[in-house]
C-alpha cells in the first residue's frame, strides 16, 4: 500500500508562542520524514500561522471541525470556504469529542462529510466504541454502524476521497492504547465492511489508528496489515514526538 498518513490533532491546545515553536520544529524535521503524508490540525485562530510557516514543506493542514452550511447566519461557526483560504485540505468529522461533548449525531457527521467532499477537501471520518460498548461485545457493530450511516448518505464510492480514523473512545487521552491485534481486528472489519459495498475503494482506503499513539507504540501499530497511519492527539503537540511517529510510519 502507498504512503501512510500521520495526522496531528492539536485539539484546543496551544498559544501563538507554542504554535511558533511547534511549527518551527516541524519545519526543521519534516524533510527527514519521507514517504509519509504528515497533516496538522491546529485550532482555527492559528491557521494563518500554519499556512505561512508550512508553505514550502510537505506538511498538509486540516481543521478539527467545520460547518456543513455554506455561509450566512451561523454564529460561531467556520465554513469550508474559509478554511480553504488558509490552505486547508483535510477535515476531521465525527471525532468522538464532538459526538460526546457537542452531541453531533450521525446525520450531522454525514452532512459535514458530504460538504467537505463537495469542495474537494478530504474528510477524515472518526469512528470508535466506548469502553462499555467494547465490554458488551458491540465494538464491530458500533464502528461499522457509524460508517454505514455515512455510506447511506454519501455512498460507498465516496471513500475514493476519504480517510477513516478508528479511535476507541477508551484509548483517547487515557494513555491506554488498543493492542496492535485489537486495532488490526477492527481495521480489518472496517475495510471488509467498506469492501462489501465499494470493493475498489476499500483496497486503497487509508484507515488510521488513534488513541494515545506515541513514538513507542507507533511502529508496531503501523506494521499491522490494515493500519495505514495514525491520528495523534497529545503526542502531536511536541515536534520531536510527532516527527518520531512520522518516522515510525515510513
Ligand atoms: P490522543 O488523542 O492521542 O491524545 O489519545 C487522539 C485523538 O483524539 O485524535
């Protein structure tokens, strides 16, 4: 399979100074990370800074959320067209924190996914089960259900321009990582589910693992057959650790 993707979700962290330091570190180290697509997801106020600092590097920019509507009376929202003006090419949709803290449901997630593709940007569709769902043996049905909700609206062929991130909720920000075999089992089921509807797209679909990925855990995770990179939170806030995860994906 072609290049891996290593994406850094900064969440609601950083400051102008911290962003300057992080971007500078990434700029210095990016050339050493070859054949891996690196993407950063800064908070909106730092997009201009990211665009300026990362121009001339191979690091791509994404946003953590977006409004599905085009423009108008949506107080507090940010549109895809606005993001695009800052060089953004990826959009996280359905992150579990958006689902849990902001009550985003499958319909809203699907609307954001479709809107993102309409402007030729790439959605990274996040899916994952809670600990309770895992303990009840519902992991595969929850995850494939979240994907099917998008397929019902966007169709299976839409995965030609999308990425999926499997992020078990119990592993996000907890220091707990799914074992490589636990992750591979779910990634395989995700690819099989997409293949049952869109076989061609399923082969080339990138499926990232997320949930407390560190430089130490990345290599073994990325060695799994159906893991095509990572969506990294905490460890993406330091240039050294994020670049080390990029190196592990080579
Ligand atoms: P984490 O976050 O690496 O800090 O667990 C991952 C994510 O939520 O995308």
